[in-house]
């Protein structure tokens, strides 16, 4: 089964204080080579920058993958 991925979007990241590529948790997990649940844990712990869309979807700052 092929699953269509949403492309990353350029958006404001309050943690970085500027524009950054924002990724879905699944995209971030693939790049960071961890599980999606690990990404959610890092967001909940305040380790990663994130935003939520008007629809309630979580987007993770690509810059915070390096932290």
C-alpha cells in the first residue's frame, strides 16, 4: 500500500524565531531514524519545536531534529 506523504511546508517556528521547514511526525521520524512515537515524546518533553495547523495536525520543525 502506497501512502501519499504531505510535503514539508515552510512556516514560522517560534522556537527558532524564523521560517523553517515543518514536517509531519512520520517524516521527522524517518529523517531522525526513530519511531513516530519517539518524535511525539520529544515534542511532549519540549525538546523539539512544533506547531499545530488550524485542522489540529502536528508539524515538527526540521531544525529541531538536530537537537
